[in-house]
């Protein structure tokens, strides 16, 4: 129940980029009970693990449709609206519950190998997603989607399912509500979803302003933007995270600030689908909570937050024409501490006493980690030089789920074969 880790350094995952050299981190009952320099560590007879590399927090993926590994690479070259209507939604209508659980299991194992220990999932069959995550040993917030597609029930049924699952939430799997967007879900349904989320303390995640034109019909009908519509229809308040939020003007951002709406920033998906570049620096300067998300692996096309946090920094600097528009510590924080704050989970995302012992061991015995002149170089290398290929080990609540780059909980080769077979069946129709 107690374990001591020693490492070359601990990167805390806070905005300042705090690094503890020659570090010790103690875990008890799945929580961090002590972290600091080895010379100051309390006496302990707990079992120990000596790590040659750097210990960082398990990353938090704030927006994902992970079972879409079944559609990875499909619809290449299409803009979002055609990609959804011509490729994704027809194939999703053919999904079986078993397809979804297999795909989620494979995707969850992939994320753990990349150092992602928690993901926010908006996808069908929430109980199957939860079962998959429990199998791999990861964490997830599973938001039952509300969307008007054939075969997935009425909006009332979908919302009732989301609320009914709330009582099943625990420290590993939390259930939430996921209305797809204002352009696919009627405003009264969105209002009901917001009320239900507030009543039950659930995370509500919704796509907002992903493309420049998706809200045109709503603007024509109502005369205001989607963020203004959501505010006017009492959708906001409570735990709300807007996915993408690319095309937001100053008034929209002020609404987000006023209602404390968080943002799941998905730079990989937004660039691949040519959706645009979010105003990340403006959001942070206004105090809006932001965390990095991958989006689905059919629109990114991977589940690697190391790539997305690097791209977030590059795009922010390019947009602002300023090499300081997003610092390396801020970029890493957006995938760790800030991401946990964005989904209102203060127990995750940073290596601090009292938080969950979700830990990632990054190999520092590599040219990508050389040279190191001072501690700030470690964070700089994590952002600009190191990738998920350097992740060696992952623990969730102190339990090892990846050892030397290999899952300890599932057979990934078998899962890959299953995804191949099922993905081809769905593509054939």
C-alpha cells in the first residue's frame, strides 16, 4: 500500500514549471503522500523503485472520442462537415457495443503508453467505455453523447442515460453529459442538459465554434453567436467545458470568462481539418481555464498529447508573432495541471501531496535530454525535444499499467488485430 519512487527529477506540472531535482515521491493508498528532494525525505521502509529518468504527472486529455480508432485515417482531406456526414456518422451507425468496447480498450492502452492517464470521452455506449477503462487501469470522464442520429435513442432517452449513470461514478470512472453541439442538438435539449449537469454536479462537454461556418444558421435565426445562445438558454454554469472554441470574438470570450467555462484546446485536430487556430493566449490572459485535448483519433490522427502540447505552443507563437506567446512550462502545464483544472479535477494533473498518484516515467538517458545546464532545461526538453516514445513506465493510483513501454493489463497485439478486423467491416458497410 506504500511505495517510494526516486528519480533524477520530478516535474510538478504547475504553471511555473517547478522541477525538483534528485527527487523522492512517496505513494500511499493511491495518493501522493510526500514529494521533494531526497535529502529532505522522511524515513521510510516502503518498497522502493529507482527511476533513472524524470517523473512527470499523468497527462489529462480534455477532449477525446477514443473509440474512433476504428476510423483512423478515413475521410482524409475532407472538411469537418463533410467528414462527419459522409464518412463518420454513416459508419458509426453500424457500430456494435462490442466494437466500441474493443476500440476503447485499444485506445486507452495507447494513451497510457503515451503518458495520458485520464481522458474525457464523448462517445456512445458509456458503460462499455467505462468497462474498457477499468480493464486497462486508466481513468476517464465518460460523457454520454446527446445527438440526433438514427439508432441511438431520443434526446430524452440519451439524457436520462447520462443522469442515470451519475450514481456509478467513482475515482476511476466519472460519468458526464455530452451534447454534441448547438447545431445538432435543439436548444431546449441543451438547456435541459445544462440544468441536469448542475443538479448532479456532472461535467458537461460540448463542441463550440469549431469551424467558421457551423453556427451560420443559428446566427441567421437568432442573431447572436453560439456562446451567446448557450448563455441565454441557461446552458452554462456548473462544470462546463467547450471543445475547440476556435472562432470566438471578444464578446464570446467574455461570456466564457463570466460563466467560468473551460476550453478543450485541440490544435492537432483543428489543423488537420483546417478548422482554424484558437485564440489561446487571449483565453489564458482572460483567466479562462484551458486544457489540451487530442479530439478523436480519426481527426488527429493519434492520441499523443506530447504532440498536441508542442503544436499548441507553436501555433500560439505563430498566431501572436511572439516567441513568448506560450512558454514551455505553460505548454506542459496545459496537458497536466491546467487540464485537470479545466475538467474540475483538482486531484489530478500535478505531482503534489494529496493528489492521485498518476505518474509517468520519461527516459532521460537520450540525446533529446542533452544538454541540461539548469533545471528549466528539463521542461524545455519535455516540450520541444522529447516525445511519447520516451515514456517508459506509467502508474495510475500507484498501480503500474505500463512497464518498459508495454501494457501490463491488456494484450495490445490482440487488440490491434481486433481493431483491424472491425474497422474494415465498418468501412465496407
